[in-house]
C-alpha cells in the first residue's frame, strides 16, 4: 500500500490541500522532462510544497526560502503557466515568485 502524505495541521488550509498537482507529479516522474522521481518522492514533495504555500500565505511579508526539493517541485509547477496562474488566483493570495522573481501578486 502506498503512503499518502496529508497535512492535518489547522494551519494547513483546505484550498491549498485541494490543489491538483497530478500533472506536476507526472512530469517529475518522467526521466526526460523531470528528475525521474518515484511516486513516493513526488507525494512527499507535494506535501512539503503545500506546507511551503501555507507558510507563504500565513506570513506574506516574510521571506520564506524553500528547500531544494520544494524548489524543484515549485519550478515544475511554474512551467505549466496557465495552471500556475489559475492556482495563484484561486488558491493563493498572489502569484508566488522564486527568489529571483518578483510579481505584483505573490504565490511562492
């Protein structure tokens, strides 16, 4: 049975938890388009990314730097620009930018 990583903390917001990252995980498992991660690695990275999104929403004025795992997952999310923009509008208060990007709205 595969392990599912879910967040039960009250700080973990249900709308962030509901974001569908299935395409991100699929690409992360692809050895040509991504790093060739296992399903378990992808599930773990997704859970960590959702924690990161929650922190960014909870502390919007703080500089929160993701670890390498989260950063890789985040960058794959960004590559699907339409989905990323939709997720930023619906799920997160503003589009986040990586440490070298800044946007008017901010999702991590």
